[in-house]
């Protein structure tokens, strides 16, 4: 299968397919748009499955490599490939892509073709980010994905969508400008735009520091890390449900991936020098932002702050420079993709019925939506790190790695689990339990077949990863070991 252009097909099928769905346009063709989008997203998922089935987990070398000259004068190539760091995130993207299409089947009232087309294009561009091995190609995918997300929030978002969209665009775009400057500098020093060449490029300590913070500006905003996190709650609150799912489940993971693909291997000495800062900022995100989530009155905003807190485990695990920490961070990215998607979809289910996200407007939902209440309870417990679910795996490994580095770091991480349980269960109790709060809650109907399919599928994924994590860890061992060996050797 390595001889087939699976990566190109996985990237360009949803992009071209999304454009075709956009061209359907007419409201009279809504049914065709739905089924066409579903077929394209399902085909993309099927294309990514052989990447896992044929993946050689014994090597850290790039696999399924595609290389063709693009702009030969400047040594720009169409260069794709994956290793154990990128494969799990590509599979996550294609899996979530199908669920986004199904979940948007009826809850987008206007311009459904445009919405589904933007979602498909976004999916292809995100897979491109995880597969690109040429810096120019990576940057094009990295920036281009802002456009469909900008449109999804700006056109199909809530009342303050324009403010949220502009804030989202400015934060992410300004951080990316410094990334572009760093990539141009690396090209001038190496004469190549190959990301793998940058890994071997000799760089002085001072330049490594400058490059590290240029990378930090782009990747920290995308995660987002504290204190550049304020765009995320606004974007989530205003985004439609599918937009929130894409944003939380996949887009935030690009920041963590950027640190693994760029910061650690290109600036290993600076990464070690500034690891204390990264760990400190991550702890603030994990603890302080978790406390902020505890006082939220909007369910979407609470889950958004929860996402920032959970992603703090990712950055902290990466900058502990241990196999447990890095693998725990990657596992946390995949797990958070499942759980955050499920949490936002749960909010979307009841929002579609009551058109309110305020916790105070609910109460007693279990009396009218018992199946929904059971599934939401499962996801709330997974979001709290319940053993046996995927939410436990990554956080547990990062805490173990933190114990090896410092008792106090581990204590800070462990305390966040209490906060996580507090804000998750506090929200759940007020929304789901108790007497029926009002006539609108009394009129609620339980989840339909389509909603059940999406939520049960995510529940199975959360449970499968929680009980059988080895298929995930097996593909990343060699790549993580090679990365940490490279970082330990440094460039000075």
C-alpha cells in the first residue's frame, strides 16, 4: 500500500469533494448535499484506515512518503509522509469528520451545502497539516484551514459571531506570522524547505531561542495555552455545534503536533532551556483555567475552558521529555478529541430542542431524556478522568511522568482532577437531575436514531481507547523514542 498515494487521496478527496458540495448550493439539493458529504467523509475515513493497517511500528522513519518537485527554483516540494506522531491525529481527523457530517444533518437550517462543503474542505486541510513534510506546504495548509473555520463561525454562528470570528482570526494569524519568519530563516540557512532537513540543521543557542519563541507564538495560540487562550471560549460559544466539534477535537491538536514536529527536533536545546516556562504555563492552564470553568453559567463556555485545562496536560507531558510524558500527551490529544466532540454534541442535542445553553434554564432533563442523560453521564465521567475511559489514560501517564520529574508538579496535576470532577459533575447535576424545571424541559424528547448513532459511536471509541490503549501506543513508541533521543543529544 506504500506505493499508492493514500495521503494525497485523503487530503484532496475532501477538499475537492467539499468544493463540489459547495457548488450544489441550491436549497432544493439539500438531500443530495447531505448524502454526498457523508459519502466523501466516509470514503476519506476508509482511505486512512490502510495507513494504520500497513504502518510499520518498528521504525521511526517516515512512511507512505510522496515526493514531487513543486517550485524547483526555491526547492519547494510536494512532500508528504507520516510517522507515529502524525498517524493517530490523521485517523482522529477522518473519524471525527464523518461524525460532524452526520451530526449536522438537520440542525443547520440555512445554506447547508455551504456548511458541509466548508467542513469537508477543513478536514482535508487538517489532514494536510499532519502529513506535510515541506515547510511551505505545511504553512499553506496551516493558514488555509483558517478560511473555512472563519466562514463556519462567521456565517452559521451565534449573535456575536463577527466579534468571535475576528478575534479567532487575529490571534491565530498573528501567531502564524512569526512561524513564517522562522521558516524563511531556516530556508536561508539550509537552502531547503524540508522539515526533516531542519531537524539536522546546526543552530546556535541564541538562534534556537529566537526560533523556539517564534514557534511558540504559533503553536501556543492554537492549543491554546494560557494566557493566549481567550479567543477559544468566544469562538466555541458562537460556533455551531459542528464547528465546535472540529475546533475542539482536531484544530487544538495542531498546536501540540507543532511542538512535536518543529519545536523539539529543530530547537532541542532551547526546548530544554525553556521547559520550565512551558511547564509553568501548562500548570496555570490545568489548575487556574479549570477553576475558571467551575464558575461558568454557559455550558459551551464551561466545556471550552475544560478543553484548555485538558490540553495543558498535553504541553506539560511533551516538555517533561520522557516517553511516559510524550506518549501520555499524544494519548491525551486523541482522547480529548473523542470526549470534547461528545461533550459539545451533547450540548448541541439539548440546544437544538431548547435554544439555550444557560445551565440555569435546565433541570430534570433525565425525566424526559433518560437515554441522553445516561450517555452524557458517561462522557462527563470520561471528561473527569474516570479509569476505564480514554480520559484516564493520557492524564495518568502525564502524572506518572511528572512524579519522576517533581512531586510538586505531579501534585498540581493531580489537584486538577478534583477540579475537573467538580465542574463536570456540578454542571451535570444542575442540568440533568432534580425536578423538571419548566415547561420547555417537560416537552423535551429523547435522542433520535441519528443522534444516538453519533453519541454511541463516540462512547465506544472512548471506552475502547480506555480499555485497550496498546493499538495507539504501539504505533508511536518508535517515533517518540527517536524524538527524545534527538532532543537529548541536542545541537550544541
